């Protein structure tokens, strides 16, 4: 899965480098989650907490036996 972010005032999405490399607080950004091929949007646009909650749920069910 691919996590992307953008400042709320911009329109171009960028690949998420990590929480420690952001210049501002995560609350100042919008996040979205795409599949690995970037063909399907799994979470369209939301806060960091909302997107990461969905990311963890997908990973949990993907690895569940």
C-alpha cells in the first residue's frame, strides 16, 4: 500500500516520507491510501489517524490465517 500526503492548501499528492520528516504537524496535512499499483484508492482523503486506522485493519486481515 502507498501512503500519500499533501498540505491542505495544495492539490498535488506526494509520497509520505515519514512522520519525523514532515515540516509541520500531521494535523496540517491531508492523507490518502492507495493500493501498491496506485490504481485504486483505499481511503480517499482524511486525517492521519483515520488513514492509519484503516491501514492497520487492512494489514491485520491480510496476514490473518
